[in-house]
C-alpha cells in the first residue's frame, strides 16, 4: 500500500489535514457574518486543494507508467547484454582451449628439441672435459714429479745444512763449556734487554755495592724514588749449562732416574747461586730488599719453574727473584713507569710553584688595576663634565643659528622702528 501512494498523494493528504485543522480553528473562533466568509474561503481552499491533489495524482500515475516502461526496457537490454556476454565468453573459451592445445603441442616439440640439443651439448662437453682432464692430469703428474725432484734436491741441501748446523752446534757447545764465555753471553743479552726497556742512565754496569769490597754486580738498576741517593736493584746473570744439558739429555733418552738426578743437580745449583747473590748483592739501604737472578733462556727458566716450590723458597729465604727473558722486561717496564711517574710528579711540583708565583703576580696586578681604575674614574668624571659644558655651548649656538634664519632681509630696520613707536606710545 505504501508503494501505491506517491509523493503527490502524501502531499495532498498532508495539505488536506492542514486545511481541516485550520477550518476547525476558524469555526471555533469566528461567529456571524465573519464565520460565513471564512466558510466560503474554506470551500474555495478545499476546491483548490482537490484540484491540486488530482493534478498531483495524475502526475504520479504518469511517472509510475514511465518508470515501468524504463524498467521493462532496462530488463530487455540487460537480458540482451547477458546473452551477448555469454556468447562472447563461449567464443573466448573455445579460442583459449584451441590456443592452449596448440601451445601444448608446440611446447612438447620445443622440449623434445631442447632435450636433443642438451644431449648433444652434454656429449660435446663430456668429450671436451675428458680431453682437458686427461691433459691436466698429465701436466699435473709432470709438475708433481718435477716438484718431487726439486723437494728431494732441497731435502739433500737441507740435510747438508743440518750437518753443518750440527757441527756449528757442537762448536757452540764447546764455546759454552767455557764458564767465562757463557757468562759474557748472558750478560750481553741482559744488557740488551736493559737498553731496550729502561731510559738512558737508569742502570750501571759492574757496580761495586760495598766500599772496599772486590765484589761487583753485573747490573745495578736505580729505583725511581725521591732520594738524594736512590737505592738500586742488583741483577746478576747465571747460566748453569751443565746441569741443564744433563736434564735435556735424560729427557731425550727417557731415563727417569737420570732426569731426576739432573733436576736435583739443577735445583742445588740454583740454591747455591741464590745464596751467593743474597750474601753479595743485597746491601740495604744501598740496594733494595731483594735481588734478581737472570736465566738467559726461557727453556732453562721453564725447567726451573717446573721444580716444585723452588722459586717460592728462593724468594722467601734468599730474597732473590728468578726471572727469564720473558718476565724480566715486564718488571723493567714497571720500573720505567715509575720513572715516568716521578718525572710527572716533578713537573707537577714545578707547575704548582709556577701557579703560586702567577697567583702572587695576579694579586699585584689586581692592585695596579685598582689604582688605574680609580684614576680612570676621575678622568672619566672630568671628561663627562667637559662634554656636558660642550653640549650647553652647542645648544646656545644652535639657538643663535635659528634666530638668524628666521629674520628676513631688511627686517632689522622695521623691527627697530616698531620698537621706537612702541616706546613712544608707551611714553
């Protein structure tokens, strides 16, 4: 039912309701002839409303008919478009199916041709690889054989050099069999380490620690402390070659008993040398409370360190520290760091003294600046007074310039005459 009522009908109904309400209101308020006039007016309004309603209804019916015709035409066109689309889709599907079949056939033929071409290329590659591999194997075999010959010649040459080196090692052993020569080599190595780590003048060679004594220590390192005569650290080099060689020989022969005896002999030698160093080269306050026994090779030091409790006992009872080429530079670098720290402290003291002197000079400069400020203040006051007087004179001069610019030419006589007349009239 709501579909049958168009916009015109709804508007007519609303207008009719409004007219009825207006009529009711007028009937309640109006009486006599006024009521009759209003009734005629309502009748005319009702007639006009019916005409408007009829026109609206006819217009709605015409629009409904046009909409129905448009709907029928659109439905017919939609059916036609659907049929045409279905035909086109069927044609396209047939074309795609035919093209896919042709493409499948062509792809099969192309794959077969590619497989045949790949097989031919693989056969060609296999033939070329076999030929090159055969050539490479032959060339590698020739190169390897040549290299084997060269290595064999180099081995023969190395064997000759080893034989010569063995003879030189024998000469070196005979050279080190001399205690004095062995000690000189250890002393030279120790001197090189000291020169490499410590600054110039930080140690003394062949130093006599006691007055009137004939005993001299190989090296005495000055300790970095604040003192008129700083204490020194005694370092003495020892190279017990006989006991060390017996130990190495026993280890090579896997002779446990000989190895044990060689270790005992090495331990005894180290204890004796440590006692000698303690009695000769530890002389407080000329020296520090300990000394250093230097072993020239790391292998010898490793064997000594392997002896259980030996280094601790020597350090505790004899106050002697056993060191090798790997440990001594670390201790010397610590001493060198002490020299650097001492130099920094001395430079810090100098800077502190310089800052103190600078502070005194700044206090004196502050007094001078204060006196200069007082003088400058008095001078500034005088300058301000002179500038003030100059501004007063300038203002007066500017006033004079203004008066002269205001008086025209010939106006001086008129001014004088006017003055005379004024004075005469006043008289």
